[in-house]
C-alpha cells in the first residue's frame, strides 16, 4: 500500500503547493483523503486515474480541503465514469456539497450522475467500514465556520494511517494517531502559537504519547517552508510517495 501527496499546501498556496489531497492505493483499496480546490489538475498532472477511486474522505468544508469536489464530479460525468463513488465527511456534507456544486456550476447538483454516488455523514468516534477500509473520525479544533472538523484514523490492509487535518492541539489526536504506521500532521508554524492551527513545537511535545511509527508534516506556511533544510522530521511535498 502507498500514499501519494497529490497536494500538501495550505489555503494560501505557500511555496506554490497544491491544496490538500492524498491518494491511497493498495491491493484492495483506492481512495482520497480530502479534495482541495486544485486537486483535479494535480491528479491529472501526476497521471492518477480517477475512475479507480472508490472513496473520498473529507475532513472539513474549507475550500482547500473540500473545494475540488465539483470539478472531480463533473470530470467523472464527462468522462463517463460508471464505477460507484462514495464521498464521506462531517455531518452536513450532503447539504454542503449541494451548495458548493451550485455555487461553482449552477444546476450541476440537479444533474443525475451516470454513476452511483453516495454521500455519507460520519459521526465523531463512530467507526465506519467502506469495503476493506475502516475509518474512525475524531473531532478536532479548527474554528467556527467550515466544520464540523474531523481527523481520521484509517485502517486498511494491515496498516494504520492517521491524518490530523487542520487543527490546533487537541487531546483527541492521541487516540487518533497512537501507534499509527503513518501519522500525517499539520505543522503550520514552527513555534508560533495561533488559534485553530498546530505548530511543530506544540506537536513535538506530544509525539512520545502518540508513538507513531512514522511522521510526515504537511500544510506548512512559508514560516515552515523556510526551515525545511534544518528540520529533523520528514515533510510532505507534492507528488511525494510514502510506502506503507
């Protein structure tokens, strides 16, 4: 199994990076974690076949994590996709997706897709299974609008992936990421503490409790990108592949 960072940037495109979108593939799984606004061109640039993707997990409703869905769905329609697709995310996702489709392409939400599309709302700390993929959402803290906000603990093919999503430090990240094979964590700043985002120094203080086997930092601002050469942790870059 492998995870490819289709996009790992922040909302402002720091470093010219694409918005958040991770592609996980294995012998029996093929899914995305988040689908930010720039995801479709990034997927195409990296040669990713979209028809094989069975599931898209959305962490929250900010454009850099959610805004690529209208483009993904219209592309699926125009390329005559027939494979079923599941989109799962926080409570309210069906209404939010309809609103987003209409805002981006009027009347698009009323067009019946050629393929079976299921939109499923997830409850915090309630495990759901999608084929061979077991997903447990955990509530995280990222401000008032654009939520609810979820981190994901994902189990597939004997491996555990955790993605913190965008969040300030919250204790729910400990059970979400504990002993994960791969923990993908936001590190927006190096040591500056701001509301709704996580700094590397804050995260670092909790890493012994989490005890993940591998850590990759993502969603970094210019503050972090300017320090990449001096960091002792692995960092994401667009196109990077992590083998699991």
